[in-house]
């Protein structure tokens, strides 16, 4: 019997989130906040609606998360020059520094996850996951380099 790939991939994602949350704690942010900061770092100027969709939370939840990160001086909202009703999100210098310091933790979590995999196996895993993501995607995705 084949392993259910949907369950397995969901479980791997859950375990990654759990590990990243534990790694984020000493830096004073939650795992969810780290994910939001990482998303904004990859996509400077992303709007709150796109953040909500990517994180799979309601827009009001994303807004509250941004409020908290703004109070911590980690995120700033800027008006969209094309639509003044929209906010564009950017990291502050403090957040950029924090993300650089957290990079080692992220690398350690990923290294633990692929421990015992050869370089070729790691490349194959990434390639297969990227193909699966394309197969499932019905909308444009952010850049493929999420590692």
C-alpha cells in the first residue's frame, strides 16, 4: 500500500512549523510571525491580502499580525502608489537584522530534516516537490526559491 502523499506532506509541513516555532522563540517572535517576516523579505511590498492568502489566514488575522509586527518595529506599512487604499508591507532595518540572525536557525532546522540525504537526494526531493506544487497550483506562486 502506498503512503498517502497528501497526509505525509501535510505532516512534514506541520513538523517544520513546529520546529521553526521552537527556533523562533528565543528571538522573541512566534513561528507565524517568522513565516510572515520571511514572506515579506522574499516579496518586499506584498499587500496584506496576498500575505493572508499565502499564510492561509483570514485577512483580519493577517492585519492583526501586521499590527503586532509593526508595534515591534519589524514591519512597516506603506501606501501603494497605484492604489492609496492598499498597504504594501516592508521589513524595517530591525527586522532585516533579526532575519539575518535567524538564518542559522532556519538552516539548522532544514539540515536536521534532510539529515542522511545525499546532495543528489536533496536535489531530487526539491525537484519533485516543485513539480508537485506546479501540478496542484491554479494560481501564480511566489518565486520557487523558498529555501
